[in-house]
C-alpha cells in the first residue's frame, strides 16, 4: 500500500461542483504509470549476455556495471526522492452514528486505502452501541479529547467524515473548538436540522410514544439526557423545543447563547462543508434534514435557503454558502445503514474531497 502511494499519486481530476449544486458524480478512476528511462548509454544485451546492461562509451564497448547490481540502488534513490517530493494526504477522522462502532466502517477504510493509499485514518472508538444514547454534549467533550491530539499533529489540517448522529457531534465539535484545523467536514446523512418521524429506531426506543407525542418526553430534563431528544425537532411544538432543547437549538443559534458569535466564527474556519443524503434513506426524517431543510408547521419540507437559521445566518450557514463552501451530494437508492459502505457514494461524494 505504501509503495503504491509512492509510485503514483491520483490524478487531480475535476471535483464536484462548488456552492450548493447537487452532485451526482465525482472523480473518475485514478491512473498510475511508470516512467521508463532510456538513454544513449543503455543497450539491450551485450557481449556474452542476454540481459540488459549499462555501457559507457569511454570504456570502448566494455560493460560498466550490471543492471542487476544497480537496481536496488536505483530503487532506493527513487524511493528517497519520492518521499522527499510527494505530498501526503491529510489525516481523516471518522465519527460514527447511533448504535455504531468502528467495526462498522471496514468498507469505508478499504475505499480510502484504495484511492488515497497511505492516508492516516482514525475511526474514533468512543460511545459505541448503546453508549451513543448519552447526551450529545457529553459525547462532544469525549470526542474532543480524542480528536485534539490528532489535529495538533496535522500541520496541514484534517478531514472529518461524520455519519448520522455523528454529523451533529462533529458540527458541535467544530463550533466549540477555536483552534481546530478541519479542512473538509463531510456530513454523511446527518439530521442537521433535526429529526421528526416514526422510524423503527423510534418505535424500538420509545414503544409508548409516536412522533406526535414524543415531545412530552423529549422536552423534559430527563428527555434531554437521551441523545435522540437532543435533536428532536417537533414542528408543532416549537415553543417547547426552543425553551427546552439544550443542544440543537443552541447549536443552530435558535435560542439565546452567549457563545453564539464565537461558535459561528469557529465553524467558518472550515474550507468545505459537504452535505450527503438521499430520498431513500428511511431513517433521517425528513431526509432533507441532511441538507439543512426541514418541515414547517404543515409538515411541508422547506429548503435550506428558506430556513430562518439560514436567512439570519445564525451560525454561519449563509456565509458558507455565499463563499461557495457548501457542496451537496444527493444519491437515490441508498438506505441509511449503507451510506458508509456504498462505493458509489464514496466515489461521488467523499473521495474528491480527501486530498
């Protein structure tokens, strides 16, 4: 893998469209090649030999040295030059979602290894499985302690790939870290504007509740100790949401937050925000929440550009959009648990930004 990284870097092909254009494709296959070295001093064969040899005209046709002798030296020299001149890829940090663990991301690691060999990839092993139900601010603090050393050792910055609930954790991390060096933040099917829907997850976790009455639990002090309630956004009870939600409403700048200006400034340090989602997700509800769209009071989806948090630029979304730092990647036919193992999603939506 390491030798492959040295012998050929991926060609720099056009990436996804900047701004808020929807992207259905990405970079094509990468090409690698080998240079051949031909010169006047090299001839094929030689006196008494069937193998290529190196010749020097000053030696009047006598072989100077066998290629077999020089091959290891030339290889080491080439290796040294490539080590000195080649640019390394930025480290990648992966944050998992609800009920996940690092073992769920083997396909993603394999994809990165193929297209960006030699990349340092860390899938943070924290709050796995049922521990992912802990309050999100608790998780943010834990992930910050794990990720900070990686950032400190990455002079050129890092990329974040954050899946599902992990996308909210990463946005909170970025917003609350004034010294972060995140280059690209990939939000992979994450409920960035919240969740409101009767899904299998909801029925399993809260068998006594439906989406229409879950607010009675989520918008209590006890409910806010459960991660899902930290981003439960009931469009019919916005007053309770704004008054009682202590995570998403703060992160979005929808309720009074003395740190709002600093959090906005921190988020704007990123170079690129990549929003990935699709209509067949089946868990994120509405699925457009992954693109910062959400229901209005009539449960009609209102797109990002009409959201009050965008119009007021309460946490920097409008500024990111205005400077062309947001890219959207929409892929149909992908269920929620398959986003990080789908090669089409990786090739079109993730790989172009992991340089």
